[in-house]
C-alpha cells in the first residue's frame, strides 16, 4: 500500500495545485480511503473439474506452466520468434497458408466482433445460418454495424443443406455468409465444406466461427476455400482464455483494405495492423505493436500450439472423438431417462455430449449440486433450454476415459441425491 501511495499521491498533489512535492508525507491515514477488507485476504480457490465446454476448460499443464517463464521485452528477438511460432502453430491448426494469421487480445466472441467490424460496411448484407444462440448474436452485431442481417433460420439442433444455402445466396445476393461450424449452444455440427465453393461462385465472403471445432474435429481452411475463421484459445488449443486466433484469405484482405468507411474499432482495425505491421504480418518490415502485449498469454498460447503440433491434429481429433463418444455411451446406458438432444449422429458435435432431461428433472438444480458437492462444472443449457438439458465437453487434458468414468460415477451419486432411479419414469 505504501508503495502505491508513494507513486499516486504526489501526482494528485501536483494536479491539485500544490507547491511542495513532499507535503503529502505529513498527511494522516484519515485522508486516504481504506481498502476493502476482502482484498486483504488470501485468495480462495479450489480444484474444479471443468467439463462444461463453455465457461471454463482445462488448460494443458505445459501451457499453464508458461506463466512462470521470465517476462521479456516485446521487441526482443526471442519474443519475435514466439510471435512467428504462434503464427506457424495457428496455420497448422487452421490448415492454411494464409500470411494474415494472428491472435488478438480478447475472447473468441471479441474476435468474431472484430472480424465483422472490419468486413461489414453500412448497407452490406450478411446471410447468417442461424440455428442457435451464437449465430443469433451475430444478427445483433451486424445490426449495430449498420449492416443488413439476413437470418436463415432453423430450430436449434437443425442443420442447413448445400441446396438450401445456395438457394438463399442466389435469392438474397449477400456480401458475406456467416456460419457457426460448431453450434455448441445446441450441440450441433454444421457441415461447412461446401460453403467456400458457393461463395467463390457467387462472389461473397465466408466468415466461420470454428471455436468448438479446431483441434477437436477435422477442419481445412484452405481446402474448403474459407475466407475468415475465428476461434478461441481455451478449447481445442488447451491454453488459457484471453486470445482470439483468426486467419484471413486474400479475398477477405481485399475487402477490408478497399472499404470506403472506417471500422468502429481503432485498436483492431485491420488497416492499422497493416500500417504498424502488427503481428509482423509483413516479414520484410520491422515488427511493431501499437498496444501493450500480454506477453505471458503469448507464452501460454505458443505452448498450447506446440503441444498440439507435437501430438498432431489426427491424434487430437481421435482422442476427442473417442472420449466423448465413450462418455455419451456410458451415460445413456446408466441413465436411460436421458436422451440425445441432437437425434442424428452425423449432426452431433464431436467435443460435446448434450443430453435432454425429462420434465420431472431440472438440470439447473443438478448443476448446482455438482458444483457444490463434487466441484464439477457442467452446462445446464442456453436461453430456452436452461434447466432442460445437460452438456458435457471432454476437451484438451480432460479428453480421456478416466475423466469420463469419473463423471458417470458423480452422476450416479447426483441422481441418487435427487431420488432418481436408473429406470425412466412414466
């Protein structure tokens, strides 16, 4: 506290018009607002099994350990190598050769807002494949950007076919087509490998939310001719929350650089990234950053991508598929009153096990018991599905049979606590 006061109080004294820079030393403690008692206590944490697939996910040990590495100046050669390593790792993750590949500061949701802010100009039409909460958010973002959202709506859990999407593109002639590859709010996997071809054919830009896809199940940005992809760091990468990886094709870059209006954001304006060579997008020019870089998050992202690269994408896809399928099978065998929220197997997300509850059970009460009794965090639904479904997600370090078995045993105790037998009620 004394150190903080020594820095702040002289500044306040001078601003107030004082002449003697040291008069503040004679002030009594009564002149200073006291800190709240809570902040003086030791921080209170506990180990929680994070299997909700949303609010939190486990960080890989090698990634979290990077927080303890020495901090360096952003312009050092060693840091520039870390920047390059991250870009190499992201290109591998997305399966792309795009030079314009980077990770901004913020969550995946902020990343989606950023790319839309850079792409959407007033009056631009944006076709949104809307079958869940995450796509519905984009409708609001586009509206705030003075664009024209064209929601192509289906009930949560449904998917869009190539024929349906092409018919809508032909009819509405959008400048941008937006899709959520893994709509985790509904547990649904939307096939997207045809959208790139359609947009090349009809002259529009593809923007994909791949937050619950990359590192978890197969994705090929270049092969599928995608223009913009965005993800976060805490799911398939296994790093802490706080960075939003993204990649832009040459078609997307052309639209962003040729726009006639400026984006709402200054910090995350793509043209300012080009001007300052943010993320060293041009390797022939000096590296420069136009804001304070969270260097420790850079370390953790680099280490998460390094582990994924060493193990290989195929290995990562395999472990996520096997562990989540195993968990789903065991839960449905042990508790026959649970049912699949997404009925068609090919439309289910690989990294999510989402099950519907019968009317006599409330998943919100179940979730509260799990967190309070077992330190297990699950998801109890979104919007209209709150209390009606339960969602598990075995991701990263938790994508294994041991965690799956633990969850089944925990659910046995939980249902017993609520006097629910393994037989369905009629």
